[in-house]
C-alpha cells in the first residue's frame, strides 16, 4: 500500500436520536459536536437518522402495507380477462 494516501480513522460516537441509542466506533468522519462518553472522554458526535436499533429489518417491525389497494386493483383488472 502507498503511504500517506488513506484518511486516518479515530474514535467517534454515532447517535440515533429516534431510538435513543449511541455507540462508539472508529471512523474517518468528524464533527464539531462533542459528547462525553461513558469512559469520561469527549468524542466527536455524528447524528444519524437510522441505526440497527430503529431500522425495521433489525427490529422485526417491518410491515408490508398495501397502499390504496394496489393488489386488489391489479387482481380486479386482470381477473376479467
């Protein structure tokens, strides 16, 4: 690998406000916002809209919704033929 071409990673806290969930990991992202973590140190805070605590695939709360009866309309249209 070539030296000095890859971004440096550092500790960062990602926070999912919708699920009141945060986790500490390493990333190349940074932020001006800071948060004091459980170990007493301050880390950059990255706010995310969705995480494993709020995503329907991981929570098991995925619902398939038939918006406007599309399936029924399809069946009616092609059942006549």
